[in-house]
């Protein structure tokens, strides 16, 4: 094999730079340095630029397929990475082109958007975050990595760690919601899940994206301008990114947006100064799709050549799909606009990633037909997908215990998402095959058993708006539009005969994810009409929601007794939802993003500031609306269970602490309802007076606990000085002596509080 000529002597087979004791780690580091330096020493400028270039594979009916021109480029050494190519056979074929035909036999790195599963699809990330179960999220990322690596992939473009507070933005579906602290924990868990403890061939390199600020696009319009203060950047946007650096993430992706007038992909301060220097990040940085070329549209450069110079000089290491580096960088180096040293640093980072993945030792390490056959969509993986899906559901309302449903009598299942497979796996569903997903009707029949009569009627189209339906279908939406009046009539006939009505309504998967901003985030009018008519029957109705963002549900909340949020729950959606509907599983999910009462309230999130004129219904001149309350319909942290929990007042072991002390906080939680169940016990703090104003509440910890019915448990938390720190008036990260409050409760709104002081 050609590649052996350059690799055998110096490369260990499976290498992790993080999992070893210090001396061993240092030895590996120095072996890698030697190997990579030696290789860079042999490379021409063209070969170096080739390593910084990434192209997509296309998708043919038979599977991934690459353009002829790209094949030539691979064989000439002008490509360092391919994305959207998978399967062991196909990636082997491309890898052979690179290692057999190029002068230095450098392997390709294969990337792909493995966002919530590769072929076994888990709930969308926003849904999964509602489980507040870090171990479960780590596990789903780990399974996704195992399947992806068995299918020829080395690298996933996940996790997305953008804090998002504007549900009009379709990409809220891809993240972990609105909270910085929880978002950082989830970001770390996902990196650990994807990367595991070593790159042994069964894990993949993670990519933290989109660096940075993408969740703050104006008006929730995708790709739009971001204009945030330095404080918002440091307090709210950057912490989850930093958390993944600390967790050892292998790569970063820049965002499409500008920050303070400079597109992220040209933002030297953001990429080079903060990420690479201040945070000492050693991995590589890839752009988002053609983000370098798009700078010409942004208007910070005159042409693509200047865009390439701005990007590489800002610290970008790989050009995704734009072919700007490959076209212009050589000329830029010759003109002295880009230093060879800058190119070398970028090449080093890319080659080190390949080295760490073990690709120099064996470029075909991830092409394992046998693993692909046995591990992908295994029974165990599907079982985990079902379990994690159930954990992600949030019970928003359950008046008079309409849920769980009895396993007897007759049920009408109504709604366009009731017997649907395509939408179950959601957006960004990797290589998932929606035909293999379990729809709700199928799941309900299987779980309820023969004692229940279940009749289905579609009732309405997802949307009767032709423009929206056409946009969905042009992207594989599979939406079939039927006569709305006939659908409604049929649904009313079915509903009239039933004891209970389950309505499966919401969004189609294509209404969420990238490029799916909505100005109206209610359930589409076609389905609202159906809901209004069904309501007139006066029967118990359970709303099963499927959607990728918070929806405005004021009417639904006022009219229906039970509402279960199920997001897009993945391959096992139907089974998992049925488990919850029929009481085989007691839901315990909690929202990680607030559900507004109306679009006019946006942004609405729990860790708001107080203002000089806090909302006061008796004071006209206070910060409020004339027509609506300030608070969301369902707040951050909110979610019910089939059982109920009571909390005692929090007890603190000290009234005053010093910076070196630990403060022990405890609370007794009792399950005083009729079911065993889990509760997410949430702890928030408030710094009452700060050198800069502080949020009313900030999450600092939580515990997810299981309690048998009738059981009480003392839940203990420890707060340290680190939990009290923030960026002070001089942007120094520190705590300030003074009064604090600690709040404990079942969600961010319903808490009980206690006070303490931090002394000098
Ligand atoms: C998205 C990224 C994604 C990339 C590659 C872009 O359009 O913004 O999140 O990783 O495409 O598919």
C-alpha cells in the first residue's frame, strides 16, 4: 500500500490525544508533531491548499455520487475532505483515489451532518434537550457516531450549540434551547458522545457550530445580520462554544452571519484571537457552506480572492465547497497577502485531525462492511431511540387526567401527522430512511393491543397554502394535498363515534431546520380549522404536537384538556408516543425554550432583566403590553407528569459564605400523586445587586430524580463561588460580594426561594 511508505514508522494505529496519562500524551503529541512537520516539509503550496479544500458529494437515486470534476481534483491532490459521501464501499472508492493516486498519499476526511442519528434517528436536538438527561444525549450521540463510523464517516458537523431565543428561526430545532448553562452541559455531553474516549474507528470527530451568534439573527430570518453587545456575546453566546473546547472537540464551523459588521468567516478577533489563542483551541476551523464566497454579498470584500484572504488570515483552515482557496490562495501568497506560515498552520491542523483519527495508519479504518451490516439500525439502537424519544416529550397540559388513555373503548386519531412517516424523523435526518419510521397510528395500535378500537382520519392538510406546500415538496417533503372539505367531513364522522379524540397536529419537518423562518408560528390555518370543528363535539381531546420550534398555542391551551409536545421524535416516534399516551411511560420532559403567547412577545426567555420599571398591572408606565401578559404561555423548565410533586422551602446550611466556601442547599421533593415518576428539580440563582444589572433568575444546576408514588427524597445541591461569577462592569469574570437568592422548583416560574450573602 502506498500510504505505508510515509506512515508506518511513526503512526500508532488508534490514537487519542486526550485519553492518556501526561507522559504518554506528550510522547504521542511529539510523534504527531514530527510526522506532520515531516509531511508539511514535503508538500508543495498546491498540495497544501488542496488539504484546505472540501467538496460535497451529490446524491443520486442509488446513493451518494460525486461529480467527475471532483474525482479529478481528488486524484490531483486538490481536495482534503469530502462531505455527504458515505457507505463503506463508496468512501473506500474515493479514499483509494486519494491515497493511491496522489504524490503524498494523504487520506481524505469524510464529513456529514449526523445531527440526531445517522440511520437510527433520534429526536431532533431541541426535543432531546427537553429530556434534561445528559447521559441519554451522550448515548444517542455515541450511537449516531457508531453507525456513522461503520458507514465510512469520520466527522460529523454537530453539535450545533447556538443559544436560540427566537422561535421564528427554524434552526432552533437543531440546538439545545435558550439557556446558557444547560446549553453548555448538553454541548459537552454531545461532544463526548460523538468522540468517545478515543478515535478507535467506532467514534467520529465532532464539530462545534455555528461560531458564533447565529441564533441571534434579526427577525429570526435565517442567514441574517447579528448585532449583539460584547456582553451578550460573552455572557450568552460564547460559553457553550468554550465548553466544547474544554471537552476536546476536534473541529469548529463558523457561522454565516456577521457580528458587529464582520462576517464570522473573516472575523480574526473571533477565530484567531479568541478561539485559537485565548482558548488555546488546537483543532481546525471549517467554514459553513460557501461562506467565503458569500462575503462578496455581505459587502466586506470586493471579490472572492479578497474573501479568501480575509478568511485564511482570520484563522479559517478549511473552505467548505466554495473553491475559493483552491482558486486564489496561491496567487495571494505570491503577492504577499497571505503568509506561507498561515497556510502551514492551517494545513497542520487539518493533518493533525487526520492523524488523530488514525487515517494515516489506515485510511480504510472506517470502511467496515461487516460493522455496517450488523450495527446500523440494530434492535438495540432502535430500543434506545424509543427510550430517548419518550424522555424528550413534554406534557404541557393534562386537565382532569385525560391522559393516560385507557386500553379499552374507542379512539379517533385525527390529523395530518397521525399516519405519517416522513415527518417522524424530522429535519436534518442524516442518512435516515423515513420509510422505516414508525408512525403514530402504527405505534398506537401496537401498544394499545386488541382491546382498543382506533380509527384514523387525516382531517386536514398540513397546510392549504400552496406556496408552502410546494416549497416543502421541492425538498422531499412528501406532502399530499387532498380536498379540505372532504377531509374535514370524514374526520368529523370518525370523531363522533369515538370516546376520546387524539389529534396529531403541528408542522411538517420541512417547516423547521435551515432556511425555514416563519413569521407566524401558530399551527397552520388548515389544521386550526379542523381543531375548531373537533372542539364543537365536546369530547375529550388530546393534542399530540409535532413540531421543531415553540408554537403559539394560546387557543389550543384554552380549549383542549391535554397537550403532549413530541417534537419530531425519530425512527421510533409512533411507538414512543403511544407508550406515553397509554401510560406505559410517565412523561418527565421539561421545555428548554419558552413558548410565547404570541409572536409579538418575541424575544421571550426566562433569564430576563428586571428593567427600571418592572411590569406592574396597576402602573401604566411600566414595562408591559396593553394587550397581553409579559410572561410566556409555557416557561423554560416547564413540563408536567402523570403524577404530582411537592417541594419544601429550600434550606441553606449557611446564611453567609466566603468565596472559598461551599453552600449546601437542600429541598425535599415528594411524589404525592398516583404514579411513579421522574422530576427535574431545578436550581436558579439571582445576584440581587451587581456592578452591571443581573438576570432575574439563572439556572445553575438540576437533578432528574425518580420517585415512587408516595416517596419523598431530600435533594442536595452545592453552590460554589464559580456559580456566582459573571462579567463585571470591567468585563472581568468574577463574583461580587453582596446579596443573592437561590430558587428551587419544578420550572423557572414556580419556585421557592431563600437568601444568602457572599462576603468579602
Ligand atoms: C449548514 C451547516 C451544515 C452545512 C453542511 C450548511 O448549510 O448551515 O449547518 O453543516 O450546510 O451540510
